[in-house]
C-alpha cells in the first residue's frame, strides 16, 4: 500500500482469506470464535471490533497453533489485500 500515491481519504480494505497471518507481534488483535481443520489448512472465524462485518474468516496452515475462545495478534499480508475507494468502490 505504501507505493500507491493517494490523497488522505477513507478507504475499504479487502483481504483474501489467506491474507492474514498469526504472529506474536501482529498489529491487529482478533478474538478467535471457531477453528476448523480442513486438511492442510485451518479455517478460523474471528471477531475484530473495527471490522465492518460481524465476523471475519481466514485460513492458516494446519500446523499453526490457535485455539477457540482466545485472543491472538495478526498481520495482513500486503500482497493478499486490496484497497478500494470508499464511495465508488473502485480499486485503487
């Protein structure tokens, strides 16, 4: 996102399900509601008070240690996210 020349404005960020990674020093905090093993991956349903949707779903490797009813820190992978104009919904 840093290499895009944009005026200061509100935007919508779209993140692919595989675009979130759990890490101890992550910049966001989420509350894990549900963890489902789906073969080589885990599907996680979580809440973040700043999300427009009530819950978010993302996918991590099956060897990632995460449990239901816990709080974890996450980062967003820039190459798995997209920025949209808040009003026109045009991709920026």
